[in-house]
């Protein structure tokens, strides 16, 4: 019994020493990474959640998120190597492939078009555009109007070209397309009738409608425009060489984002508001929750990029004459870094 007691005592002392040694060692520093996004908007909600809920930190990552005020410069930053990741729209994924400089989509953050459009109320009344009207009829009635996107070449701007063509209109002849800047500038441009129609992501559109001077033209989350019902909209880009050399880092980032997706789908309204108000503190609570619901409806929990969503984006880019041919799925998509295999 005495021998057993001695052994037990030694074991306890050894365990205590090991614990104290571990506590004395400094924590391993977080790996600093950078991710570019086009604009501060709720389509990037999984990124905000991964930051605020500590999911990046759990993976040993400190993620700096940089807004470039419109898509284009965000992907340029990725190509130049000044950021390791970009979360953005699919236009550059497809055009860089056609130019022989392929990038890789490693995660889908949204499988519906997340840019919606709102219209000056007076302009809508003048054109006879009403709630519940067939979407194709709305497009035809845009003749003689102006549409604002963030900047020429950005998805919000190119979407205006698509709407014009599908409505039988000639861009810059029958409908004027204008780059007006980010969310606050877009809101002011529509309310002051500098443009009749503005296209942007949540919560700007919901906020504009709540202010009373604008009405919905299209909420793409509700599938009013069938062309965008399943659409590769927001995706996580990487350079192929970076993914090959830093595969585990890519996996860590995607694990954090998928955890963000899962939290968004499970959280209650009050939990959402704690994250939302941090970034959109001036926006009314109801508007924020309505905006979050629109964003949540487009999230794929697994993050898998689907062939159908990619093809919808390819068809869009061909319609607006920014792409001349189809793009093979495996040439621009790699789902293998996601936590679970895609079906």
C-alpha cells in the first residue's frame, strides 16, 4: 500500500509540473492572413461571424478583412499577392480563366444572386412599375431610365447590362448605366433621382425601401428573376499556387467559414443582432433582421460550389458579352478543401 501511495504521489506531482510548464509557455501566435471583399455588405456575413464568434482564432488565424469599394480591385489584390483570399463575385473567376490566368473557387458563400435592385418611387410610378408585375414586363419599362452600379465592370453594373439586354433594350442608348460608388452613395443617388434605379447588396436595398423614397424593383433571394435562382454569386477565391503550397491554411479558413454558416442558420434573432449591430449600427433592427433573412436564404451550409450554379454564372457572363465560351467546372473550382466531401 505504501508503494502504491508513493507511485500515486509521483504521478500527481508529474501531472502538476506538466500543467504548470504548459501554462508557462507563451501561446502560439496567430497566423495573420488577409481577405479582400468588394464592399461592406451582408453577403459577407459568414466572414463577419467567423471573426466575431472566434472561429478563425480557433483555427489559429487572425483574419484581416479589407474592403476595396467595388469588385475588381479585390481580385487584383489576390492576383498581386497582397491578400491570400478574396470573397467576391464570379465575373473575374471566369474572365481570368479565359485570359489564361486561372484562379480557383474553393467555397460558395451564396448560391443566389445577392445583388438586389431598388427604384426611386416617383420613377417607378411614372413607368407604371408595380409590385407583383411580371419581371420581364418590368425590364421592358426601364427604357429611358438610368441604372446605378458601384463601378463600371462591377457585378452590380454588369447586371444592368444583362437587364437591358433581356428587356430588349440597348445599354447606354435605351438605358444609361452609371457607376455611383458604394452603399451610401447608391442610396443618395436613387433618392435624389441622380439615377432611377440602384443595384446593391443587403442591407442597403432594404434600408432604402424602409426610408420611404424607394420601392423594390427585384429581390433576387425570392427567385423573382428565375435566371438567378441558383447562381454562383459570392465565392472564396485563391490562387492555385497558393492553395497547392498552403493547403492546410486554406482548409482552416474554410472550416471557420463553414462554422459561420452553421451558426447563421441556427442562431436566434437576438444573437444575430449582436453581430449585425457591430457593423451596421445605424440600421434599424427590423431592417437588419429582414436583410439577414434574405442573406441566410442564399447560404449553402456545406460551402460546396455546384456545377449548375457555375453554369448560371457562365451563361450570365456570355449574355453580357464578357465571356466568349464555356468554362469547365474543374478548371476553376476545387471543393476538396472544404470540411466535408461535396456530393
